[in-house]
C-alpha cells in the first residue's frame, strides 16, 4: 500500500532518518563502523543538543553537559565529532539540506502553474518544519552564536529559500498570474510567515491550529495580495 504524502515525509525526515543521512555524510570521520549503532547514538546526541539549547543555549552548554544529557560518555562523544563546532555544523547541514530538498523538484504539472507551485512550496516547507520543528528552531535561535562560517551557511540557506519563492513569483508575473511590482521583496515578506510556524509554535498551539490549517491560511493570505484577478 502506498504511503500518504504526510506519512512519507515523516519517515523521510524523522530524527532517525536525518541522523542516518548525517552518518553517511560524515562516515569518513565518524569512528563507529556499525551504522545502526552510530545512528542510534547520533539521535541521542542531536536530541540532547537541542534540549540543552532550549535550557541554557548551545554556546553555554559544555560537552560534559552533553554527555550527561545524552547518556554517552565523553570518549563516546569524540567518536562522532571532535568539538562543538563540528557538531553544530553537522546539525546545521541537516537543517539546510532538508530545507532545499523539500522544495527542489515540484511535480511537472505544478511547476508550470505558478499559483499551484507557490502553494506547493509553502505547504511543503511548513510540513517539513512541522516534522523538524526542534531542528529548525535550534538553527534559528542559535544563529547569533554561530561562528562566521556557520552564520554564512545559515544566511545562504535562508537566501536560497527566498530565491526559490522569488523564482515562482517572477514566473507568475511573466505569465500574468500574479500582479506585483517586486517579486524579490515579496518573497522576503513571505519567508517570515514560514519561519513563524517553527519559531512561535506556542502562539498557534494555544489556538489549536494544526500545520495544514496554518499552511492553508498562509497560502490564502499570500494569494490575496498576489492575484492579478480576484476570484
């Protein structure tokens, strides 16, 4: 039986799946040979890192703190990374690569329809950040403390998402589907609506708003300002 799109996304971007990709990307430097063992421990390390970030901030947390929260010895941690910056880079890479993968290849019919493409992009991005909310919130909240190279990675990822939105908007203007003066500026205004879902989750939880409902509201709100002809 074919999985629903939502269930498929949850499987592809679960903590276990993300850490399996992380292991394969860094298998040359991770000293644990058995993938199943390594992935299980990477999940514990990443979840503990995010927990510590929420409690005291990643910058203030020590590897001793990480060892205590993850339940992995200091020596065991060093089998996966050599310092906190390497760990930060591994987590940030998981976030940025996932954000670009999820919107990279729209179905052909959608790619030729700017309105459908924009809705698809918004819905996919919000669906991903629903699944990976702790990871995205970690990257957003810790960005100010990133070393320069990591800050550049985070900024470039944000710019790439905006560029993808802008590309759809430009296509919509060319085809007459959208009526806007500055697609790039409009894309920059749309991006914070996507971020709000994972940064200010509590605000929507209090209103009992689910991810799909939020995505639909964002799509409707954006379209109201973009459509050349109102329905």
